[in-house]
C-alpha cells in the first residue's frame, strides 16, 4: 500500500504526514483493508469505526 493510514482513527491519507481528522502524526503504511464511508450519518461501519465524515478509512491498521 502506498497510502498511509492514521493509527489513531484509521483515516487514509494519500499525501502529507499529519492526519487531517484527528491531527495525529502516527501514520502507518501497514494496513490491509479499508472501508469507504459514503453516508457516515447512517452507516453501521462508520458507527463501528467511530467516524462521522465521508472518506476512506483503514479497518485493519497494524
Ligand atoms: Zn487520525
């Protein structure tokens, strides 16, 4: 995987070194799967991940 995922919230970052969601700099390229949240208000996955914005989130961050 080229993209980095935030270890704190799972947000997938395509460029930059800081998570724009939670501000964490603890990023990793070691993640294996992700969820694309398109309806954060109603998505069960979004609730499970604890996210409230529509974006791509890694769900298996190492
Ligand atoms: Zn984050």
